[in-house]
């Protein structure tokens, strides 16, 4: 039993003269929803990408789900799901074809029951034959979430998941996250809205690549 789903220690990352992260440390308990809160260019997306194994830190380390994220990437990545802010699936493929492609890439098989269950769970069955390029913003967000959860990850990383969602779609997203949290999945999300952070178990406030405050929000039922 691990005492933390994610532990980041003194992370620093620069892109040329831009210091995206400055000695950032945080810890997230298993089964919690944690928000990285801050304005644009505060470093929260860079931090999330390091947690997702997409970027290596210049200094510091991250342990997640019992693994060193950099040194044990191959063992770690199959245990996580990652949803970027921008739509990253194939627009020329249909909703169903995108999910089938992801299932094959994850080597979990693309049998009809797996795909059909995801389509129903994320209210995508009505647009299953529609090309992803013609989906609405809410439908695209649900498609990426469905794809990230096909392999039942223990950790879900979401970059600005509520951006551009209307109130109905936002409520539906939080209901889905509540179901995942009840099942023991750890969720870490970035946001620039304090209201989103208040719906999480805990939060880390960031500015200019550094941690400004770490506190428990405590408003999740």
C-alpha cells in the first residue's frame, strides 16, 4: 500500500530562458482529486506533463504509483490516463474508430463489448459513426476521457478539463469524476478557476512556475 499516488520533489524545468518550474514539490494521496490551480504560464501544464511522462525534469524527481516516472516509464505509463487540453484524436476517424484505435494501441483488444460500453458510459452512442472533426466541444471532451479510461488506469491526469464546457457538460464531467474517485482512481487536474479547485479534495496554487500555496479544499462530497 503506497502512502502517496504522486510525490514530486524539487522539480525544475526550463525552456531556454523561460523557467517553467522552480523547485516544485507536492504530494497527492491515493484516491483523491487534486487541483493544480493558477493562471496561464504558471507552470501547471508543464508539471502535469512531467507527471504524465511526456517531459523529463531538469532537476528533481517524481514518483507515482510506486514508480520513478523517468526511470521506470515503461512500467508506469500503462497505469495512467492523460487528457490534454486540446483535442488530439484523429478528426477523420469516427468516434467508434478512434476508440478502437486506442484500444488496439493499448493492447487491450478492440472487441465490440469494450468499445460499446465506453460509448454508452460517456453518452457517445448517438455520435459513434460521426467523424471526430464534426463533434461538439463537449463530445470531444467525452471522447478523450473515454479513450483515457479504456484501460482502467489508477491515475487520471486532466489538463483544463472544464475549459469551454457549458454548465451542463461541466456537471456531467464532475459526476463522472465522482464515480472514478469512488472506485479509488486518483485524479489530478489543472485549472485556472477557483470553483473547480474547491470541488477537489486538495489543491496546489501555482504562479510563475512555483508553488504559492498548498491546501485542502475539502468540498467534495
